[in-house]
C-alpha cells in the first residue's frame, strides 16, 4: 500500500530548465524533445521570451564564432581508437595468420573521418546575453544557453588531452543537467588549455557580481587558486581501496581479456609463483584451500584497486570560494567541477560495513543538477571517517546533523532486520547441503564449518543493520540512516522536499511499520526512513512540512465532515 502527498505546500523546488535547446533536422527520439520559450513555466516565460527567443535572436552580431582547437583532430581519433583497442586485439588474435588487414584499416579511416567532420561542423559563440553551440554534420544541433542561467563551468582532460594541451569544458545550468542527453549539453571538446581559465572567468562573471568574494585573488587568504582548502588527497587514503569493489572490477576485466586471448591466460597460470601457491593451498585441504584462494584473489584485487584508486582520485582537492565548491581529481583523466552551494540540499555519508571496519567512509552531495551515480560528483572519496565528518560539518555549517544520535525504531523493525538478514543464510545453507548430497562424505567439512560460519556472518550483519537504523528530526532538516552492507546517513533539508510517500508491504502491515520517502529534485530523487512506526509516519511528514496532512481532511456533506485517514499518524480532529 502506498499513499502520497505533495504540492505547493510541500517545499520549494529549484528553478526549471534554464537553457534552450533548438534542434534543426533532428528527430525527437534522437535528440530529445526540444525546449522552447513557450514551454517554460510562467515564472520564466517573460524572461525566456525576451532573453532567449530563437537562436537568431540570441546570436550576438558583434561576437565572433569560434572553432575548437585543431588539436582535436588528433585527440578525438586517439580517444576513440583507445576505446576500440579490445576489438582490435581480438581481431588481430583471431586473424593472426591472414595477409590483409582491411577491417582495421576501414575502422581507423572511419574514426579519423568522423573526427574531421566533427571539427568542421562544430562552432560556438560567447555573446553578451547567450552562449551558442552549433554541432553535428549529418544531423545539426544548436544549443543555446542564457548566460545569467550558468551555474558552473566544469573542465576535464585525459592523458591525450593533456599531452596535446587541450581540455573539455562543460557548462552547467542547474538541476536539468542530470537528465540532458549528449545532444543537449553545452560541451566543448576540445579547447586550448590556455583559453580555459579566461573562458571560465568570462562565463562566471555574473556569479562574481552576485558574490563579490569570487573576485578576490589573494592567494594567502584563499590558500589555493580556486579558494580555501577544505580537503586534499593523501597517499595514506589508498589503504581504503582494497576494501571496495574497484579492484574486483579491474581483476574481472583483466581475467576476461586474458581468457579471450587464450595463450596469455595459460602463461599466467603456468607461472612458477602461481603454480606453487595453488599447490601449497591445495595441500592444506578444505576448507582452508578455498579460503586461502579467496584471500589471494582479494590481495591481487586490493593491489589493482589501490592503483586504480590512486589514478582516479590522485591530486584530489576540495576547495570553497564564496558560493562555489570546486572539486578536482584524477591523474590520467583529470576533472574539475564547480558546484553551486545554492543547489545543495544536503549530504550523504556512505559508510558500508567493509569500510567502517577500517575506519573509512565517503561523502556525496545531495544537489540538484548533478548526475546520478556513486562517483558522479563525489565530494570526498574513500577517506578516514574523521575527515568525512569534518568535511560534512564544514559544508553543512552545523555539526548537529552529523553527530546527533538517531532515534531508534521499534522492536518490530529490529525483528524484520533479523528475519530479512537471515534469508541469504538459508540460501547458502541450502547450497552447502546440495554440495554435500552430490559429493558425499568428502564435503562434510563444509557442513561442519561453512554453515556455522555463514550463520555468524549474517547474524552480525543483521545486528549491524539494527544498530544503523534510525532517524532524527532537526529544525528544517531530516536525518535518516539504514543499511549495513551499503549503509548511508542522509542529511536532507526540508526546503528541498517537494512530496511525501508512505508505503507498506504486506509484511510491513503485519508488523505495524511503514517506509516514509521524501521526494526531492536533488540527488537520487527520494530518501527513505525505513520501517518506522506506522502510527508516526505522517506525523514525521507533518513535522517537516506543516500542513501536508491537510489533504486528508474531508469537506462535504455532514456525514464526511471531520473524517480523516484512520492510520499512519494522520492528525485527528
């Protein structure tokens, strides 16, 4: 059962789509539904009609049309060919005895031709009121953005870009950026690196007019080029990389590549170190051999994860200057993001049990206009818990939401944590029993050791889920926490909530608990308080959004006046 409420009284939503995209000769299913001034909300209609209009009206006759750097003719094909490298390797391996390579020649020629056409068909203009991007050779797209709607200017550069001294520049306009397709984004690939800073300053000129502190260039006051340092990457943070799934993903990819190449996989397995280690583990007998092999795989994945983590987040820095947060990270592929604090609706402290065991966590923003995904706009990568909490306090400006003790949910919720937490145990136990039936007495060791060990592990996870479950109501703010394997503590501003949903499954109804979800245009779109007392569900929504339960008050004939929803904490009169 699900009930919901929302509307003007539920909170303030961010401004609607600020930019205009005009597609010429492009189907709707290819480039998305074009935006136009007539489709803008009424509060922006007059401004859109006067400031945006058509592309011809938005163009500045005095501003020149610029092209991307000529070095794009090298960078773009190199990047495309790098992504096609596995296909080339497989093709060369399968056809190692052939005398012609027409397939590779045709693919490389097409990649180079596409790069040339993309450079010839791309131009942009930085006008006084609008910026315009024209792109596409066979299907033409024109992207127009009002300059007073620009909220961020992000830069990105991989290894090829830095060698050729060019960068990718993407203009952000607000919450609608997360849902835009590639055709709708104002993305310049590639701009001469020397022109990036002047371009950023020019596009953010109106932001400095709003916040005078953005024009301050005193290095001693701000501590860095972009602002005051909040956090910087440390080599010691790499110790958290083995306690994540980064390394296992890399290991799986490498295993698939070597397996496809056949001979390389055999050579690796025939190495003296690998053969000797496997033989020694097998001599220990079960279950020690299997456990030892698992530890060995984890160690290899840990080394790969540490290297990947250092490459992805090396040179990370989080700085603050006025109303903008600057995030930069990456060694091979370097990214710079500018996050407008006006779009911030809270933070999420990710602390899965495997990271908490070594005192680590991660910090994500709850912000409109950011892409959905774990690492799309990470404020702080895997780092010590004290640093995660310190950065969260700094961004929120208040220590209470980060440190406040959470209100525990009823014992019925704890019982559900145990019953649901033990479901995987019964699956594991069933598989072990099937192995015992199939293998005979030789598998008795798995029954004696595996089933008790699995029971202990899943019981501990259930207890941890009970410990991490809870919520807190603060003035204008909701704090909620749940989960163990993927635990997160969410701090959400009440002003960012636009609707509420209270839901109950069949099992939740029998236990008298409910899940309350606060809908918001920021972040993941909805944040839940899991398994709280059903009689207090709508009282929580009412506390953060006064008047939200008025929707349940009936008006009509004498028989219905005063009637209200009979459950889940709705006010009674």
